[in-house]
């Protein structure tokens, strides 16, 4: 079972390298290096950790195989979703003023904002070129549909990002604002992964739709779990202070729930940034006000929805087993 | 004859509005407004001047019609190239730190860099969604080919932009560096316009290729003319100081030629920014060193190439006449 995942991950890494090589050329070596650096292939600290888990392409390939397709046919789509994810990370890091990603200096920190904007744009373009290659491995109809999906997803990403920055600037947060923001920022791309994987397999519409629902619920559940971990997770496991989401002022589900209660947490939040030393106290206050239970209920409900949709999709074979395993890993993780 | 152009321009404006409306939605009105503002439809100073000339979509539609196609079938492609152009302008303005575009505050000046990066990303995504709509007006093969062309072009845009910023930072300019930079920044998108227009018409490969060559030579000639105007154009006509290209330190063809001569201009350039009051003198020095003649020769040769390629494409009908007219306007303009 390990072997299938490893084979897939090696294959997508090769596919990514081939696509990204298109940005290279005479006098363009440094531009290519920026992309290779961000993807964890080159430069200081390159390697496994720097690459991230490639969860999105893995999900896409597993779905393709579990839906009865040949997963190698889905490789162009798998490369595309990973490139979209990484394009958005390069731009997010500028927008959030983040100096580090996975422990390494971000692209803008190393090459400045103008070149980082451009590197992100190049990564986005490469994602487009990748997905169009599905024409060669599947057929024109699948390639067009997948390209359309990928761009509807990208539009949702920019909409989620807009809302995130907008609420950050304005401060008038509310619980209803959470779902559109998270749908765009997290769930949309996972939905595209499962959708494109099923399309590449040539699955029938009912199955494609079940995989779509699976991807969406998985994305939302993953985000709710992430919010729980960021507030009450074990620091030893998460590798960061449990309080960090609070200190960073992130608009997570428990925070928005707390604000909706108009209690002592909401009054404290309105007064400005929560400091490191008071974060534990306010995390406990959020628990008292019901934010932890509320978030856990949401996470459980979404997890159930995801697993139910996956059952309805009737995933088959070794990939089907791996897919269930991956879903459970993502939904019941400790880190 | 005026009517055809006007009808086309009105139609592409409608097509653009329809595509851009996809970014709108509940709580997303301001994000949509950023795009509508940049495109000259909304906000202070909106109107004709703010919109620009829409030369690229016009070129695409005229080529489609002159190659025997129904230009309305090419509208999704026409909208796409204009959106690609404007996506790159939004990001260029951040990268160049430009406060104004066509006399109006740039998107980043009004909404800040993070939101402007995101608005550019959204515009890029909308371009992709637009070009894929060619499937409905033509056929899947044309839509896929056009999407591929558009993204190869976008990759060249990012490569040209990389080189531009790279040379700006390093200062080691040379004449050979000019063409790859300009190919990416100016000629690539005009090539895509004529190529996609001919594809949408279902033209035979020889004709498609002639239109491609036309677009490329037109783009390069246009840029060489622009460099001439920026250095020696009449300020009254260009609406800016003739010296501004020099003062801004732009890496234009006459500047790179002057540097290659290693004469007194090159020695002055090496010492740092040329001031407003000495710009006229250095423009005259460049003329003495042969830079004006050199640039004019290039511009003439490229103009000849463009018009010859256009002849080889055998443009037909009213659109063919308008196409010749447009080419002559772009190549012999005073502003």
C-alpha cells in the first residue's frame, strides 16, 4: 500500500519538474530557480519538508484510480493543482507579510516583492499549461472541463483571499463571513482535486458529483480541525505555541463564534491584539463560552459528510483504501 | 468603415463586462469594483481615456474577420487578451511603483499592494475563463489551442518582466538583452492576438502563420517606435517630457545602443540617474552617437516586415482594410 502512494508522489514530482522547466531558458536561470526554490527542490533547506506533503495532487491521483481510471493519465491535472496551490502561497506570503514558510525565507524575502509577484504569476501560468496537457492523456472534453474547473476554483481563491484581507482591514467579523471565506481559501481547491481526478477517470456524473462533495466537505472539515489545533492543539505536536492563532489575530471559527456571543472574549478582542502571555487565558475563556464545543461539532459533522460522500462515490481497489486512509489522516490529525 | 470598428469595440466591452461580472457576488462588490475601476468603467475619471484603446481585442477581431471568420465568434478570445493585458498592468504598476495610469491613481495606490496583487490574480483568472468560452463559439480544438497560446504568451510576459526587473537591479545592460525582454513584454501578446483571431476564423495553417508573423513584427516595431517617441518625440504630442524615458532610466533601444558604443553617453549613464535638466543634452548626445538612426532603422525594418507579413496573410473585406489602417496607425503614430 505504501508503494502506490510513493510511486504517485514520485511521478507527480517528475511531472512538476517538467512543467516548471518551461519557465527556464537563456538568462532565465534565476527566475526558474525562484520557482524551484519555492517548490523545495533547490536552495537552502530544500528537501522533503520544504516541499510540503503534495496532498492535493495525491488526492487527485487517488480519486482518479479509485474511480476506475489510470492515475498516470491524471498527472497533468495533479501537477496543475499543486502549482495553483503554490502560486497562491507565493502571493499570500507577500500579502500576509510572512518572512518564513516551512522554516525557509519566503520568495519575497529573498528576491523582493516585485520579483515574487512575478514568480507567482509564472507559477499560475504553468498551472494553466499543465492542466491543458490533459488533452494528450485523456481527451479534449476532459481537458476543457478540467481547465474550466481549475479557473473557477482560482477565482474562488481570489474571492476568499479578498474577503480575508477585507475583514482583516475592517474588523467587522461575523460567523456568516467564515464559510464563504473558507470555501474560497481551502475547500475550493480540494473540490477541484477530487472533481478533476474523477473527470480524468471518465467517471459517470453521479460518481463525479459524489467525489466533488467529498472534496468540499473534506476541505471544510480540514479547516475546522486546523482551527481547533491552532487554538487548543498540543504545542509539542503542532510545533508552535497553542496560542498562536489568537496572538496572530486569525479569524478562525472559534474566534468568530466567540465574537458572536458578545461576552468577555468579544470585549477583549475589540480592544486590540491579544498578547502572548494572555493568550492561554483567552483560549480557556473561549472554551467556557462554548467556542470549542461549537467548532468540534462542526468539524465532526463535516467529517461525517466527507466520509459519507466518499462511501457514495464507491472508491475501488488499492487506491480506494488509500483514499479512505488519507481522508482519515487529514481529518483526525494531531499536527 | 468607422462603424465596423465601433461595433466591434462595443461588443468587446459587453463581453468584458459579462466576464468580469463573474467576480462579483455577495460581499464581493468592492472586489468587482477594483476590476471595473481599472478597466475604466467605474470610479473617478472613468470613461474613454481611462479604458485605453482596446487595441489588442480590436486586432484579434479584425484578424478573425479578415481571415474569413465571423468576428463575433472570436469575442471570448478578444476579451481574454484584454484581460491578460490589464492583469499585467495591475501587477506592473505595483512592481514599478507607479502611482498613476492614464492619469488616474493605480489600483495599488487606492487599495494597497495586497489587494492589488489579488485583483490582478482575479483578472488573470477571468482571462482564462474567457478564452475557454471559445468552445461555445467555435469548437473544442480551437478553444484548447487558443488557451495554450494565451498561456505560452503569459509565460513570456512573466519572462520579459523578470528580465526587465533583473536588468534594472543589476545594471549590466546590453543590446542583446533588449529583444528577449521586448519579445516578452510587448510582442508576445500581439502575436497571441493575431494567432487567436486567425484560429477562431478556422484559417489554414499558412495563413495562421502569416498572421502570427504580422503580430510579432507589429509588436516589435511598435515598441521601437515607442522608444523613439519616448526619447525624441514632441512633448506637446506625447503629453510628457521628451526626456522622460531618459530621466526614468528606461532600458530602451537607443539607450542600449548608446551604452554599446562606450562613448560619453555610456560614461554618463554609469554615473547614475540623469536629471531632468540635463536630459535634453544627453538625448542630443545619443543622436550624435548614432542611436537615433540605429533605432529608426530597426523600426523601419520591422515595420516593413509587419506589412509584408500582413500582405502574405491576404486580409479580406472591410476588416482587411481596417487592419491595414490599424497597422499603419500603430506604426506611424505621433503619440
